[in-house]
C-alpha cells in the first residue's frame, strides 16, 4: 500500500498545469471502438483509470499505442463476442461504457458490473432503460450485465428518471449507430458529455444538443476514426483551487476552461478567497486568516460538482462559523469525515448533510483514503494541518490524479510518497 507523509502549515505558491479530464477520457477511449478505423486521443492524463482501460482494450485484441499523453487505438481487430476480463472491468466504473459500444457495433455485449469508488449505491437502471428503449434485451445475472439486440437498435425517445452522466453517455454511445433518431431527455449536461459528442461528431456521428438536457442522436451507418484532444479536468483544477485557499497560498492554475469552474469559483469567493481568471488560467489567493462558513449543495452540472465536495468540506472544516454541506448525488460520500475527525475537525453527518463547525486549525494525524476524492481531500487536510499527517491508501488517488504529490511539492508543499 502506498502512502504519503506531509508536514503541514506551508502556504502553496507558484503555478501548476491541469491534465486531461478523467471522466471524459474514460468515455472517449471506449467510444473509439465505434469507429471502423484508428483514433488518436491527446491530452490524456497518466492516471490509473487510463492504464486500466488500455489493458482492457489490449486484452480484447486491439492495437493500443501509448505515448506520454496520447493514445492511438485501432479497433480493426474487434469482433463480436469479445468480453472484457471481469477483473479489469471491476477496477473502474467506466468499463460499463463498453456495453453501449459493443451493443452498437455487434448487437450484443457482456460486461461485469463495474467497480469504481465506494461512495454509495451505484445503480445502472437508467442505462438498462435506455438500452431497452432502443430495442435491446438486458439482464444482470451473477454480477454480469448482458445486453443483446439481434435485430439491431432502433432510435427511440428516452426520458431519464434521474440526471445521470453514465446513462446519458451509454445511451448516446449505443444510439450513434442505431437505425433512426434517438432523443435523450433530462440528459446530464456535464462538459465531458459535450467533449464526447465533439469526438463522435468528428468521427461522423450526428449528435446535437450535448450540454443541454435534450440530446438528439441521428444514427449513422458507420464512423471513421479521428484525432481528438480531451478537455481539461475541472475536478483536478478545483482540487488545486481549494488547496490554494486552504493553505492561504497564491496559486496559478494553467490549462483550465474557467467557465467549467464557475460553481467552484463562486463558492471560494463566498468563503473569502480571491479568484481571478485570465484566458485558460485561473489564480486563487486567500489572505483571510480563516475562510468564511458557506453552505454547499452538490448538484448535476452546472451546480456544485459532487467530486469537489470532499475537498471543499476540508476547507470549511476551519471556517469561521458553521457550514452545511448537502450531498444530493451520492449518499455514501462522507467517509472522509471519520478520518478528518482524527485531525481535530468538528463535523456531524445527518443523512445527506454534513454540519461542519469550523475549528481554528487541524492537527496532523495518521489517516486512510477510502476513495479517490476522499484521498485528495485528506491530502489538502495534511497540507493545512499543524504537524505531520500520514495518508495510506494513496492508490485510490492514483486512479484519478497524475502525480498529485509531485505537483503539490512543486507548489512548496512538504510531501513525500513512500511504500507503506
Ligand atoms: C460519473 O459517475 C462520474 N464518474 C462520477 O465521478 C461523478 O461523481 C458522477 O458522474 C456525477 O457527476 C465517471 O464519469 C466515471 P451518475 P456516474 O450516473 O455516471 C443515480 C469521480 O470521483 N443513478 O451521474 O456513475 C446515481 O445513484 C467519480 O471522478 C441512478 O439512479 O454518476 C446518482 O445518485 C465518482 N440510476 C446519480 O444518479 C442509474 O442508472 C448520478 O449518477 C445511474 C445513476
């Protein structure tokens, strides 16, 4: 098990560059299998989920060539009946996008129920609803999802019962090669859905409305491969923005799309930070001794992103006053609270809400990362705490952040990674 050891109390300062967006990459990589020819994907982050997906495609017999921050995928060798290995599919949530892709290409797919962060129940009923609307049969038996459409897929109207990023993407993937037009209503509007639609349209798909709550996909006969650069990761950017405020530092974050960070910027300014945007960079400073208490409610985009809730809760743990943080997306996304209590926080969780009584400062302690964003939150806590913090379970963080410790060290943090 890898761990990091942090000596806190140092202000972050300098500049850092954000990589490609994890949650876009893990959709674009499987989407390349829809095309008849090779695609070249750029601005890839060197994170665990990307290497697992590369292993999945190689295990399916595909040619995958990786350079430093790009990947070429040639789906020519793809044939019907290939199933991704269960042990790989279970290592990340996004393996289930292979259902939509293989169903679209071959009229059948079989993928083990996905893994991913333990942040609550992670149902896929809306994915199944969409596949069935397109004419597929779907079953879940012994932990494996099987979908089949022996007569092909036919465009349909799908109204999502809940705003779901995964279901929106999976249905969009399946519908791209269907016969006729599919409309997804109550669709998720996250920027990575727009990014995926941009990639697919560059390959010859006919998708309109991505980024709104109604997406229209006119099925086409085939797609050709193409080149695509993935958009920046707004959650990585948010992590650095919050860390800058939490350590009362001064950090310039490059390679961002400021619009995607509006909910983070608004909350940090409300908490007393200074945030300035300049082209594709954003600068965060905090001169107040302690942040103001603010209330946060996680919502689908463009609301405050659930993936930044845990890091934001750490900043609010030392605010002047009481903050109320409502987690409306994942009922299990408060596991970091028990770990933070070891560092002197005063947080009470009642159902979907964390009531955070700000304390003057955190104290370093040994803690354990329980999931990807909880790990990032604990690193921020260690950076701002007095004394030494040791965080185990850093493998969780490696899934979604490229060299996070190195990037924080380059900003002045005293942080070392070691095998524990
Ligand atoms: C994606 O998960 C992200 N993961 C998550 O990021 C992110 O937290 C989430 O979207 C919300 O933005 C990837 O993109 C790989 P959802 P996903 O389907 O697609 C309910 C991270 O830290 N729901 O939008 O699984 C569900 O229970 C990860 O990078 C159903 O009820 O999320 C939840 O309450 C963690 N039925 C809500 O919808 C379904 O069929 C949103 O889930 C699907 C979802």
